[in-house]
């Protein structure tokens, strides 16, 4: 039986609140891959909740500005260089270059996820010298990419028009959750099923202790604050 493939996902965020890369990691983990998600740890970063895949966060002395990006990319390059990975997933332009170089050195499969049109964000458009630096990386690497995806059709169309590289769309969607209200029925609460009424009327009908107990049971743990 072949060993499971290893994948390293790189991003500049601190991993705690980045739901897009978390979903990517969960999807790959569910397919049997050994996943490591790499980011950074800032002084204000919270602890990462327990997850079914591995995480790695770099703690750097500088947290903002050009020096931060330089140190982060150097640290990421050497981490990737001395780590085993069959697949590399890089998120946004600020982690692309070290992933691209390592993918060429190690013959790893590279995927690029563009969370935004990086070189056209207002923060860079207002700073042309810094924008030109990132644009030079984009122009050098992007035409050589084979597996690219982004968050919407607009960005995908602009990138394809610019570099003639096919770009798939994977939209940002929240995790699916099932509301506790979906299981609340009038029959379950012991209410008349042949009558129509608004919520205020229903509150009047939910009068017995048994009905209150049933409603509390159906709505736990989401509605613990409810007092009938």
C-alpha cells in the first residue's frame, strides 16, 4: 500500500481566523492526505483550536512592513526545503515565490489560491514602488503556473486575460450548519397542528411545563439563554 501523500499549505495569516485555508486543509485531510498548514504567530495571536491536521506558525521579530515579508519568505523557503511534500498549496502572492522555487527544485505539484487580486488592492495601488515589486513576482511566476484558483469569476477573468492561464473558481462559503429550529415542530411541542398562528400566539400556547421542557430540549445548546 503506497504511503499517503503529504501536502503543505502556506499562508501569511496566523491561521486562527482564516477559514478559507482551514476549509482547504480539511478537504485535503478528508481525502487521506497528510496536511501541514503553515502561517505566522504574532504577539496578539490566539491559540489555534484543536484540528485534525498539523499546523506550524513562524514567530518573527517583525510583524509588519517589507522586512516582515522578506523574513517570512526566507523562513518559509527553508522550511519547505527541509520538509517532505508531494503537493504545495500557496495562498496569495506573498507566499508564492518560495513555493514556486521549491516546487521546481523538488518536482512537487504546485497549487496557487489567489484570495484577492493582490496587485490591484488599494493599499498597493496607492504605493506604486511596492506594487511594482509584487507585480514583478507575479509576472515572473504566474505564466508558469498550471493549477490556479481564486474566489470569484471577476478575478479569474482578469488573471486569464492578463496571463492566459486558466483559473478555476472556488467561492468563499461559510461552513454548513443546521439550525436547531429545523427540528422544532408543533407536534413535537404538543401544539395544535390544524391552526395557523404567529410567533406571539405560539408563545401563548406554549404554556405548560411539559411544552417548555420539550422546547428547551430541542433548542439546546444553541438557545441556552432562552427563558420561557
